[in-house]
């Protein structure tokens, strides 16, 4: 059984969705070590907002310096990725994960290894073994599930991003008509507001779409329920909500100096939620590889 999976990041960071996919997979397959490889950070390049993970759960972070690996080719990322795939599979074995394809480590006589396209398996809902399920979970890294869904439901309307954090949405969505709200001044939101206090200072039906992404778990249960009710008042069309379905106090994020949420007291988790708590939301996905999170939409009738 494969015990190691290699993932090569396209940038020198991983984003919000990539972190979620990796964490969800790790929770159910902790015997598999996931090693992340990052290309060398480009100096003097503006770093976009991102979600730094804590790497304890998925192995080690490895910044790649190709000259130290003996690479003599051109300065082309695709060529470098192909070289790295060959290098790590021969040296370490395991799986190489690249979008919806996985590569095994039997490289004798085949420079690309054993390649398996798992798209058909996913579409036909076939039962997948461990090796393939690694590819399924990590194929999410290129899916943009959350961002695409938000773009679809928000269209060109106005958006209220509650608990905006480091403003990932404003760096990612096609629709930039976004008003941000948060408790922490470091994020410089449009409105500084303690989300334990309702009602929020907005009129009924003020925004077409309200985003409540990784929000309610940071409030006590009763406060979260009241806030959701108020968001339904504010939303003209819909609410998009994301929350984990497992418990963690999130101290690993708050205590991580690499995280944009470092020493943010509002980032600690205070409540846990279940699918049954969102009976009036339509769950956008209940796929196996996303079952640790509830992502759904509430639409105003």
C-alpha cells in the first residue's frame, strides 16, 4: 500500500481550497504522508492573500531548489515539474499527484511511470481504492469548487463578506462588488464589527449575496444561530455558508506565525455544527472527499 504522496504546488503557497482538500483527506488517511513541494519563491513579487496551513498534519514543507537536484534544463516550470516527478519517484517512491491523474513509482521502461486517469471513475461513481482516492481528494486542488460556486450564485450582484479574514474572496472572485466585515483591525475590513452583536447595521435585503465562510464555528452556538437569522434578513437573494463538521479549537492556526490569523483571538473555534443544523440550506456537495465540511446555499423565496 502506498504510504507517501507527492504534491507539487504551482505557487509558493497553497490557497484556502487546497488546504481544505488536504486536511479532509488527511483526517481519513493519516497513514499516508503527503509531501508538498513548492517552487522557489520569486523575490520582489507581490504575494497575494492566501491561507497558510499548519504542516504538521500533512508531512513536511519542502522548498525546491532545482540546481541542487541536478537540473540542467531551461527555466520552465512544466519542465521543472516533470524533472521533479522523476526525481522524487525514483528516490522516494509513492504517488505523484497532478490534477486528476496519479502516477505510480514503477518507472522501469516507462519514463512517466504508471499513469491512471481517474476522471471516468469519478463520473461513474465507481468504488475507488486508497491510491486512487488520494488522486480524487487532491484533484480538488484544481477544481475551484467553492470559488466557482460563489461566482455562480453571486453573479454581478452586491456581496457582503461576513468574517472576511484576510480577504481571500476579494483576491479570487470575478465579482468585486464586495463589502467586508470582520472583528480584527489587522484585516482592515470595510466595517469593523463584533459579530456577537446583532442586528448588523444594514437594512433588510441590503446585499444580493451574503458570504458566511468559516464563520459560525467562531461564535458560541446561540450567537451563531442569531447571526444566521440576521443574515437571512440582510440577504436579498442568497447566503453561501461553509463550516467544518468536526471539532478543533483551531489553536494550531492561531499559534502559527506563518498564518495570517496568528494571534487573532477571534479565530479560535467555539462551536461545532452538523448537516442537520442547515436543513434550509441546499448542500452544494456531499462528495466523500468533502464530507468533513458543510458547504451550502440558502436562497430567499
